[in-house]
């Protein structure tokens, strides 16, 4: 249950990060050759396009043999950014963003979750302190031009300088700079996750009513929940990761209440500015759990027994990264 819930959370977040890759990667090219300057300008343009353009389209997310389809509406006007993402398959879901505030609507559970833009890592950009780490650990190269969703695009590949991160390949519309497609690449350069617009209308006519929630006002029996970062109640857990990969820093530490768990589980979250890694520590469950490495799409999971506790580490990183962190978890 812990693995499934955490992996599902990562998948939901990735669908909202299309333009954040471009904005974050722009920090890579602060100086250097003329080509590096050109790349920096290209990425800055992509980030600005995501903020300032009005568009609508169908976004397809592929991971672990699964395909999820969403409808995206993005309106930029004098009041800022307004966005609505609607799941087209499975249980109905809506994510509505008005500038910095995000509300996630779950009609089957009758829940509205209120989140901040930073907590969801939504586009168009990452926090400045997160961006600063990127230039140290990724290099880039220009890739091919391609026609995607009826648009002419150009691509860049961002390659990690160590074996502890995944690579990224991004395509942007040549005319506007809007990011159209993104792939997560494993250590061999093979795509393990992808999300892309299959159709998109840039400059679409979108009214404010079109980006308002369907469930407004919500019925009286719905619950409104304020999300904490990573759903963690901040607290000193007494656990630490002694051997962090270079560039990763702790974002939050505390306890989470998970379905099927008799007591709150210690949860630490680390990030290098582009991806997050979660570390869970719990008393050994009565039901035996899978030990060792497993993979679900772009998410690697490593579990190990630590005396009378189970340690589980998961993130959008190579298996070597989560394994290294799992074996360096210790009591302070």
C-alpha cells in the first residue's frame, strides 16, 4: 500500500510539470560558450511561453506500460494564470490552479485538497534555491527537430554528470517556445516515461468559466483539506540519511498517516532541484513486504530490513541512488 500510494502521488505530480523542466533547466546555462547562451535563451523562452500563452490540448502520460490522458486548459490574462486539468479516464479528477493556489477535486471521495504551487512543483518554474543545484550535475546537447501534435519542434537532451540521476529530453514549439513533449531517460538513454501533447491549440479562445472547477460551489458533504508539504506533519523523527547523493538536500521531515498502516510512518523527502526522493521508515509490518529493488515506470523503489524497522526509499532516479540511500538510513 505504501509503495502504490507514493508512486501514484509522483505520477500525478509529473502530469503538471511539463513546463517546469524548461524553467528549471534554464539555470544550467548562466555562462560559457555561445551555444550555451543560445540554449539558455531557448529554455527561458519555453518557460515564459508556459506562463504567458493561452492554450488548450490533450496531454498523454505514458509510464510503466500505462497510458493516462488528460485535458489541459491554460488561460493567461491580466489577473495572472488560470489552469484546469481534467482526467479523461478512470475516476473523475480535476486540478484547478489560480496563480499560486491549487485545488484538487476528488468527487468520488468528496474531497477538495488545497495545495500551494511549490508543494506540487507545478510549472512553470522551480524554486530559485533548487535551480542553483542543476548547473552542477547536468550537461546538455542539442537534439533533432521533429513534428509533434502538428507543430514543428526542436529538442534538447539533459544528461546527468553522474550515474545517480536520470536524463531528460525536451521538445518545444519552434514558433512560440511552448514545451510540447518530455521524456525521462534511463542510464542507457532509453525512455522510461513520456508525456506529450497529442493535440494542442495555442492562442485558443478560453473564457474564465472554462477554467473554473466543475464542482463549484462544492456540495455541503464534501471535505476541504489543506495539504502539508508531501502530506507530512513536520516533526523530528530521529532518522537520518548519512550518505546523500551530491546535490540532494532535505526538504521536509515528519510523519505521514497512510491507509492500511496502524501508526504514522516516518517520512523524509530529499530533492536535487529536479526530482524528489522519499524515505519511509516504519516498524516491521506483520505481513511480509517485498525486499530489494523494484521499478514502476520511472520510479525505482528499494526496501531493506533495518533491525525491527522496514526502510523504503523511492524516487524518479536510477536504482543505484535509492539503494545507496536505503543503506545509509540510520538513527541519529
